């Protein structure tokens, strides 16, 4: 492959990466911290957690659901189900939590 063709391929790769979704830019480590602080009273959010509500899914089971999407989950977290507490999450915090849950697959 000529150097000219390599440069074009590299440029195309960089350009295609510019439009990636915000979920890819989310911080799963920050999401884990948020989940442990705000979600662990009801959900099992990490391995080794021994106590949670029996009637809510663990984060690992949410991540393994068919059709799971971090983007859809982040959107859901911004307008939670009535049974969930009303935590005032920013878009980036919702994305971070969704990225953390996605990492549990």
C-alpha cells in the first residue's frame, strides 16, 4: 500500500471517529462511583455486594438483556420509571452510569 493511500485511510478513520456517540465518550469508572453511591441501596451494582432489594434487577442482568443499549438506558435514566427515586442526573452522569452497566456484560 502506498504512503498516499495509507494517509487517506488514516484520515478516513479519524473522520469516522469524530461522529461517535456520547456513550463511547462516557466514563464507566465515574458511572461505577455514581452507581455505588445512588443505586446500590436498591440494585446489586457490583460483584461482592451482599444487600439490595429483591424485586429489582441487578445491573449485570440489565446489561445482559436482549436489545440492551447504553444510549437507551441513559435516556431512561434521565426520565426514570415512577418506582425509581428522582435523582437529578445530568446527561453525562446518565451516560456514565449506562457505560458502567454496559461494562458488566
